């Protein structure tokens, strides 16, 4: 049995019993330049003709089969300056937060959201307006409402990105802002301990091609009060695992992209990423190459996924992370 498969069979129960106290990542692991891992991609050959695939927002469940592919993953440490949201679609910065535990939803929506807006304005020039519309906390624990997703994907399609602008801004302002450059940027940060367990990998946009991306319906649990309150934050409930692959009680409320495998893809990760670091993932850019307002060489989006790193120590604490999704508009 290969080392990758052996590590990949670590059980969820084992992960949930990890010590939750922050552990300093060994320098030895920081120095590793590369790892090799199994990545899960949509199997486009198994999608029934005339049907549209779906995934669920609250579970690592989908209507399609996943194909496993072994890939090399490059460590970004020491090379962070080579990558930006414009050229590759992602960027890593050291930006400590005043928020540490991320257990108080009101503190996240006030203090932490403001930190994120300040961070974006500091790191990316020309920003006119930031609207934070969503955040998700993922923890590798048995009672967590959201857990890491081990499937290569992009959070929004271009149509879904435009829909977000219209949903979260007044009609006249939205239409005016859509005439200029806008982005959706996901700001990702580990919580409490380094993200050695189930780290996040990204694919350099420059190594993708347009037909790698497959539109997929995003299913949300139905809520009776959604017409009056369309904000899902703080209402997450862990789904019944016996019903993961049933659509009963769900409705389509978004559209994401699954990513087909491609030998040209180059994968990267920030090994043992700490809570003092953030990863900016661009979900969409209206100035991205190939878009109606597109500019040559500007990244459109960032495919990403959780994965199992065979170099992760067996006693590493289970991953905890927060992702904050932001609409970003420019002068």
C-alpha cells in the first residue's frame, strides 16, 4: 500500500480526537518544497447526458462521481511574492488577526469583517468598495456544521457572481457597479492551530483552460423563513449523513464550478499555514481574461480543494478554518 493511500485512510474519528491546542509546526516540514497527493475531480464521463450536476453547500456530497488523480503539490513558502490575485488568482500574506477562537458570530461580523476589509484595501490597490456577504467556519470535529471539502472546485460561476452583486446591493447601485471591475475574493485563514491536517491546495489559473470548468448547481437546505430572511449565516446545521445524497428538503440557490482533471494543472499550498496567515482566493474577476470586460493575463478564478498531505504528522490537530467571501469593486 502506498504512503498516500495509507494516510488517506485515517478515520474521521481519529482526527476528531486530536489535541485542540495550537501546535507549532516543525521547521523540518516548513522546509519541504513539495508533496504528492490524491486529488478528487469531477468525472465528466459519468454525467448522464441532458442532466446538470449538483453539489450541496452543507455536505461533501454530489450527484456525480469523483475521479482520483495523483498530483505533485508545490510549497509556496519563500515564494509568496511570485503569486498574486491578478497573475495566478491567489496570494498569501502574513496578517495576524485580533480574533482568535471565531466562536462569537457577532464578533466575526463586526470586528473580523472590518479586519478583512482593511486587509484587502491594504494589499490590493484601487479598491472602491467592499461588501462582505458570507463566511463559513469549517472544523474537523464530529459536531461541526461544515467540514473541509475534498473536491476540486470554484465557489461561483460568472452568472452566480453577478447574482451576488444584485442580491446584496440596491438595484441602481448594483447595475452601476457591474459596469466596472468587480471580483469575489474568498479570504481563508486557519483557526487556533496550523492547517497541517487537510490543508488547502490551489491551482494556478495560468495552468487551466476554459473547458476545465463545469457549471454545477449549488443546493441549500430549504428554510421556511427564507423569503423574509435570506441570510444563511449562523443558521448552519450539520446534515444527516444518511441523507447526504438525497435532494429532498433542498433547493437550488447558487451555481459553482467543478474542475475536470488536467495534467497541465500546477497545484500549490502554504505548508503548515498558521492562523497569522491568510490566503486570498479569487472566485471571479470581471476583468479576467476571456470575460466580456476581460484583460489579457488577468486571472479569472482559483480552483481549490482540501487534500490529505502524506507529510502531515499523525498527531496533528484537526483542521479549523474560516473563509470570508467578499464582493470587491474598483475605481
